[in-house]
C-alpha cells in the first residue's frame, strides 16, 4: 500500500509542470455569455500597451478598410508591387509650365471699361498707361496680348496687374483756335459739322475757344446731343485778317477839320495811343489747354480724358508756362491730341515752326504737348482733311491698349517718374506718355 502511494506521488510530481504551463497561456477576451455562473473573461495583461491590446484593435478596424492611421501621423503611402512604400510628393510644388507670378486682370472681351461690368480694386500707387501701337506704315496694330508688352518705370521692369484692349468712354475738351487767318478759319468752321460723327453715344464733349483770352462755350454734354450741335454752330468765328496798317502816305490819315479827324477809322491815334503800329498777336494756347485740363480733372473715374486742339500751334501771351501745364496734365492723366491747320500743317514750314527763336512767338508748340502726354497729331490743309482727322484721332484713342501696374516707388515720393513701354515684336512703334507725377489719387 505504501508502495502504491509513493508511485502516485511521483507521477503527480512529473505531470504538475505541464498542467501549470498550459494554464499560464493567455486566453483572448470574449464577450460575456450572460449566463449566470459563467466564468468572467480574463483581464488583459496590464503591462501590454493600449494601442497593441486586442480590444483596442478590434474597435478601430472597419471591415474591408483596415485600421486608420494613428493620430498625428501622415497617411501611409501607397504600396508598390514589391510591397514597399514610396514618399508622397510635396503639395506645394508648382506644376511644370506655370509661373509663380500671377497674370494681370484681363476683362472678358467686350466687357471692358465702356460697359463698367467689373471693378478694379487698386492701391494708390496703381498706374494706368494707355498705349498706341502702329506698324511701319502708320497703321494701328490690333490683337496684341499682355505677353507682348514690357513697362519700365525709371528703368525698372514692372509687373503688369491689368490689361485690356477694350475702349474707355471718352471725356473730351475740344479747343478751337479763333486767332487763325480768315481762310483757315473758314475751313475749320466748315469741318466742325463732322465732329460729332467721330464720337460714341457714351462720350461727352466740352467746347473751349481762345484767341487773346479763353472762353468756355459749353460744359460737358453728350457727344451726339442737339446741344453740342448748336454750340459748334455758335462758335464759328471770322478769324484774323491780314491787313497791314500804313503809317505814312496819303492813306495814313483822313481829313481833318479844326484839328479833329472826321473819320475815326482812319485816325492813327485812339485815346492817346498810336494805332498805326501793328499790334502784337495774342495766341494763349497754354492758357486754353490748362483751362480745359482743370475741367477734365473733375470728371469721374473710368473715363479716358483727352484734350483735342484744332490750331496752328502758336503760343504768345499766355500767363501759364508750358512746363506747368504739362505737369498738371501728367498728374491728372490727361492726353493732348490735335489737328494742325494753316501754315503749320505744311510739311517743311510746319517742321521749322517747332524750333523756337528766343524772344519771338512760339510758332508751333502743339507737337511738344502730344509727345509728352502720349497723344497724337494730324496736319491737314483742306476742309475734308480736317474733317477726316476727327475720325482718325478718335479711332486711335479707341484702339489703344491699356496697361496697369503697381509702382515700386512710394506714392509719397512726388518726383517725376519716367515711363518706357516696349513691345516685343519687330518693326512696331509704341506711343505712350513719357512719364507721370504721382498723387494720392493715382489709382483709377
């Protein structure tokens, strides 16, 4: 009996480690069966990390989609055929063929300034530059894009923020020289009837006249209105005659009775002044352009402002100097256009008129105004030629390109800024203003 007990004890001692080893294996958690008396699920090992515990993984897995990435980590890269992953491309990379510089604002074709269907929000140092482009034959060149232009301000290339080839509505100050010779004045009077046909219904025109002083015939009115028709008919003047008074001979004075001249028209003196001397001509062209510019400066934004002068270009007796007038024009973005008439329109004589002889009358100052402001100039002798020039000038204004940029110079710097516009195509001529003076209202 003792012997059997000893054998049984030995067998139990050998089998005990195996049983204990099987009981030490962890059992997966299972949901409670809800049966009373059923054993509760064994708790997981407290030393196991929460992210690696089986219940945590089960709650985070959606069938068919796999586990989501851990918080704070980037999405996993797609696996390749070999089972390896490659890093994702950076999201801030610029696609090939694109520039970091944004293109300028380009209104849709036909929806330019004349329709006022969009708004340009600019800073005070925003600059608009109207540009006319002609070929070697003097014909206007259409179809250019902003890629064809470069604008330099004081030698520094500027980035274009705005570009359009649509026409602006026009505000025109029409200035008529009434000191012209009688035969030239007659041709101008006959051509005035064709002026209104050169403008559009949304344009506006004001009329000024000058000789020894400046007068405004009408304020701004519709370019095709009946009022403008009446004003143009009313401002027709006889012009200046070429009589030369004689100071000697039998025609120098008329009959005298008791020391008094009978006919005052033949009297060489009037109120103590000797009138036999040829009086000095008065052609206040500078004053006329300045007066017209002050009216134009008050017109609303979004309009192309220009002064149209029909004259022989002579200037004498003006109170305002040329440099002061040009500064005012460039400050207020006003361009000067004109039609030269009379002797100044002759090819050789008109060219010589541009040279000023000291202490003499400035024979033709109008080309200097047009060149400084980016305008245009025609020269005509006949009535039909003067009438056709109205249409040519307005066509040139309507077919301009308009470039816009933000100046790199502070608006607080009021010095003159030189502008140079280049077109990146051969055999083309660019006409634009030579520069501008900045103001607090430079943005248009």
